[in-house]
C-alpha cells in the first residue's frame, strides 16, 4: 500500500465564515483597547502627589452643644 502524504490537497478547503470575521474583530478591538489603555496610563502625572489638606472644617449645626441634652427620640 502506498503512503499518503499529510500535506496533500485532496480535501477541499472550507471557506471562512462569520465566526472568523468575529474573531478578527475581537482581535482588533483588543489591540485597540491595549493601545488606548497605554495612552491613558502614559498621560497620568508621574510626579509625587500633593499632600491632602489636613484641616478639618466643622459645620455648626446647633445640635448637641455641650451642656444641652440630646433631643428625645421620636419627636
């Protein structure tokens, strides 16, 4: 019996279908997202962050001042 090459073109080649197109679109969109993520990261300021303002401002609401009892619940 004669040997058969695995590289023979006896079998018909199947045409690309919609799923191959979807895979190509997904690959292009992933590459575009990676480029946009890099550009966004590159635009960040790489300097040292400024310290936050340590001052706390209190708002005078007039409730529970020292020496005054708290209002009863339910009224």
